C-alpha cells in the first residue's frame, strides 16, 4: 500500500538513488544523501516521501515561508512514473501549505518553482496541478535551456 509521509534519514539512500537516475549529469546536478539530509527535520521544509510497502518510490521537497512556498524538488523512480505519484505528492504539499497559511491566520498564498523549459513531463505535471508560467529566464542553465518560473495561487479552504 502506498502512503505519503515525512521523509526520515533512513529514506535517504533510496531517495539519492532516485536522484541519480532522475538528474543525470549535464542537465541538473543530482543531490547526494548527505546534501538531502539538510532538508530532513527542518521546521520550514516539507519533505514528503511516497512509501510503497516500505520502499521509497518518489519524493517532493518544498520550503515554506510566510505566505509562499517554493518547490525545490520532485522526482519519482523511473519504473513508477505515470502512476500519479508526483501529482499526489504535489497535491499533499499544497494541502499542507493551506494548513500552514491557516495556522498563520492568512487566507491565501503562492507556490513557486523553477523548471527547465525542455523538461516537458515536469512542465505538464506542474500545469496540471495549476501552476502557471510567470516569467522566463533565457539560457539560465548555460546549455541553451531556459528556466520557467511558475506560480500557483493557493487559498485556505
Ligand atoms: C516529472 C516527474 C516527477 C513526474 O512524475 P510522475 O509520478 O510520473 O507524474 P504523474 O504520474 O503524477 O503525472 C501527472 C500528470 O503530469 C503529466 N506528466 C507527467 N509526466 C509526464 C511526461 N513524461 N510527459 C507528459 N506529461 C507528463 C501528465 O499530465 C500526468 O497525467 P497523466 O499520466 O494522467 O497523463 C517524473 O517524470 C520525474 O521524476 N522526472 C525526473 C525528475 C524531474 O525532472 N523532476 C522535476 C524537476 S525538479
């Protein structure tokens, strides 16, 4: 059975392995278990893992602050893509952000992310969640690919 839960240090080797497969050299640098550890147990970070019978198959890392959150990372094990895992992780992140806003006495906020314009799968995932393109940073990655800055309006239910 698949559950979404907060990541712990015990998940990091599996998550680092997904990083390596998901961000091969060149396009974007993959994060090691050591660098991923910086996001575990942080008050302003929501680090969710999709756990399928004990195996980490996907994760999403976001930083929450005041009335904004930034999606830092989302990836799913190659063999488990197109099952809706990333969409579930992002929906849970936005729901958690809604609760965060409510606790702060706010009614609305914004989610932000940056994505390579040539990462068609990720761009359509984000659009499906409701993120809209706000600006383009030309040749941001130095290899010709642009960065798209996308934003999502979030409201407390
Ligand atoms: C992008 C990524 C996270 C998507 O994960 P996923 O679990 O396969 O995504 P989902 O199954 O939740 O997809 C939800 C929707 O997003 C869109 N989508 C996802 N992957 C897509 C792809 N490769 N091509 C086109 N649309 C895609 C589709 O609309 C999909 O709905 P559908 O399957 O009903 O058509 C995954 O491909 C991945 O890990 N890529 C490498 C890492 C990466 O690029 N991360 C983003 C930058 S940090």
